[in-house]
């Protein structure tokens, strides 16, 4: 079983913090503009909700990437790819090469800064059946993509 | 005889009655505006006249021009369809890519003797061809010609008699299942679709204005209204009860009538690589299910039908075509033995008599889940000041339901096929050939992990989510063993096929 590139932890943390800031600002604006003074019997100072979100968000951004990294692992086998992931709900996925329709290599700005990439394997399945492996070293991901390109089959239904 | 084949090699227009049909189809707004313009019109309301003029000079020419500019031809290699007045559209469908040719007719189309032809190709929705409309005879010829070209692409000598012969033999030999009127009546009587309650209610309230059957009760009701003091509770209850019974009865009858309309003369035909269903009284429908697209087969029944030994057979297919319903009824209603026979003729699945049961711990898990839902529901009710403690009396029933849920779940993996059984009220047996799965998953949620349970998910390309291809609540080690077994068998099967 292989682990992901450790720099994915940093990417996840930054992503989480950015998201937290976004929701904090949105909530604060909403709090300030619309909800002000309409708490009924209970008086909270403006910005309580956004403050709580900020605290929870920061705690999460510290803990979540560590745990997610710990439980994420994958294996490239002879006929299939095998993933294990999940903090609360643990999922093991098996995707045979013969069922892969097409392959994407995605890189966000952060990914590019840390020289990692996300590999997405699309299948014809129905319920969220696309197999995603984030945080692979770029060279490795490109190599894997090229290797998989040869083994995927046309007749997959 | 080569006339039939050559008939479509020149550019052709649609059937002239298309004009009449499209005219009828777009007439309601025209008639309404006519009515408004001439009958209801105060002199001031000139708006209607303008709308009328726009409609009249907009719709009619567009119908005629669309008809004039629509051309199609079928050669031995391709089907050309040309349409569009201002924005021209040319569509070329290679004959070899055509999966099947479907016809449909609704009531008006049937009266006019025209038919809608839909040429479906593999997978790609954008490359579909629809001919609206050609005559029924032409539709039949088109399907024959396409079939002919597909079977003899490089043979030069054309002999259409051969096609006709072949076609006839096909449809006579391959009949797998058909329904007579009695079967359809029974099917309709057992469906109890809730939607029809709405129609029943509507018809009932419509009939009430004629007061055939409730004159007496209305009398009682009005006299009581005058004197609320001694309102006769008995008659009032009787009136309400009778109304409800009447509504149920009417919707039941409507359901039967509608079922007969949909399934009249239902046939399931086995052609070379596909199944074809057809049926319908006022509007006829033909559906094609290519074998290759079948992802899953389901035997469906409910607790009532199971007592009467009635089951239905459905196929879940990978998405294709415009309908993309992904779920086709192959046998609407039949005894279990007959269903087995049909399945046996299509592909040899031996449907097991006994299934392995899931973990008994699931009863606890499901019960807690129901209980939490009930408590949340009760608290919401409490908020609206309804006593909610009373609802908690139902919890033993929930436990019983959780027990039933466990009892009716089962699975078995033999002969490269996974059989999954589930459902308390609606009962299903899903048959999934394992070479059809796209991804295989084991999912353990937080609560499941605490009980040592897991869910095994076989994701297929069936379009609908109702194609439940998962085994819930099995022990984690069992799930893992099954996971390995399935993947091993899958690899064996796939490698031997190549």
C-alpha cells in the first residue's frame, strides 16, 4: 500500500482555512446586515456565530488533514486500483482497469505550488463512481496515467 | 421487389398528415386566442387580436415550413436527416451504429395512421434520429431496410423478400411472454398506485355536482347545518366514510382502465441480440432492450402480491436513448414459475431458494435509526404543541419492523452472479452478473464500525438509483471475504474473455 505525498496535508490545511475564512466573512456580513437584534429573548453580541465557525474551522483545519492523511492509502495492482480512505465513514474501493472510461489529471494552484496532482478515474457507474486519488507526486501521477491509458478497455459496460 | 429498398434511397419528405397532426397539436392556444378575440372581446382589448395575429402568422407557417424543409434518406451506409428553416441541421447516422429502431403512436397519431420513428444509436444521445411522422407502412419498411443493410452490408444483390421472411420468423419464434385481457385486469387491480387517488378524488368531486348518489346525505347535511345543536354525528361519519370508499373505488377503477390502456396486447419478444416489448390500446409503444446494455435483472413483488404468487420482471439498463429511464418492465405480472422460465430463456440464472442472511446486529442498528427519526419527528410535533409521548408507544412496532427488515434481507454469490434480496413492503430480488460492476466498495460508517458491520456496494452503470446493488449490514470479515471473492472471480472471468 502506498501513502499520499505528505505535502497534501499542507494543501488540505490551506484549503480548509480559506474556506473557513470565506464562511466566517459571509456569516459576519449576514449577521451584521440582516439578523442584528432579532435573536428574541437571548442577546448575543454581533458576530458570535461567525466567531464560533472560525474557531471550529481552525480546529478542523489542524486535525482533519492529519487524520485524513493517516487513513488514506492506495495500491496499484495488476488488474485494479485499490483505495482505502475515510475518518468517520471508512470506504474501500476497488476499480478494475477494464472499467475505466477516461482519466483526468487535475492540478489546482496550490497543487502546482507543491508539485502534486490529483488523478481522477471515470467509470460508467451511477452513484459517485468516479475514483479520485489526490496528492500524488506529479511525475508519479503522469506515469500512472500513461500506464493506465494502455490497460483501459473500450468495452466496459 | 427491390422497390422497397430503393424507396428511401432518394430524399423524401415526411407523411403529409404530419401537417394535420401538428396543426391539431398547436391548436389549443390558437383556439383559446380565437375565443378570446371574438367572443370575449371588448373593443378595448385589442391585445388578444394581436396575440391571435402573431399566433396565426407564426405557428402555421412554421409548421408548414418545418415540413417542407425536413428531408430524410436512407442509403446502404448512412441515414441522412436534414431539418431546420433558418438554422439548418444535417444529421448523418451510420447504419452500422444504429442500435435499434423504435416506433410509437399516440391516440391521434393512430387515428391518422402515422407513426413516430426513433432511431437509437449506441450510447451517444446527441446522435439520435427522430422522424415525426411517417405512415405506419413506411415505418415498418424503414426498420426492415435498416435491418437488411445491417445484415448484408457488403452484399450487392438486393432481395427484400429475404428480409420479410427473416423478420416474420424472428417475431414468431422469439415470443417469450404475452398477456391476455384477464392477466392485464388482474395486474391493474393489484397495482394501487397512489397517484390515482388524486385522479379519483378529482373525478369524485367532479361527479358530485350531479348529485346522483348523495342527494340524501346532502339533505341530511344541510338540515343539520341549520341546526348545529343536534348535528347528527352518525350520518356525518357515514357520509365521510362513504365518500372515502367511493374515492378509493373510483381511483382503483381508473388504475385498472389505465393499466389496460398501457399494456393491452403486451408482448415480450426475443430477437437476436435484444428484447422487444410492445403493447398499448389507445397509444402503442415499442421498447427495445439490447442484451449488452442490461446491467441488472430484478424480480419485484409486494407483500400482497407475494401471497397471490404474482411477480414482475424488470431490467435495468445502462443509459442510452432519449428516455434514459433505465428501467424497463419486461414482464408486468406473472406467476413466479413463468418468470423463472422467461429468465431461463434469456440467460441461465438459477435463482436460489435460500439466501444467506445478514448480521442480526442490524436489527439493533435499524431500530435505533428508526427511533432517532421518531424522536426527532416527535420533538418537531411537540413544538407545534401536540403530545409526543404518545408517539413513542409505537417503538415496539419499530422494533418489529426492524426485525422484518432483517428477515427479508439476504444475499448469495454463486456462478459469478450476485443475488440480493430485500424489502418488507416492496420485495425485490436483484440479479447482478459481477462482470457488470464498475467499482466495488466496502463502506463502514462510524456507527456500523462500532457494531463490526459493513456495507458492500457494487456500483453498476444502471441509470436509476433505485437499482439497489448493495448488501447492507453484514459482518466486516464476511464483507471482506466477499470483496476478495468477487474481485478474484471478476479478474478470472475478464481475463479468460480476452
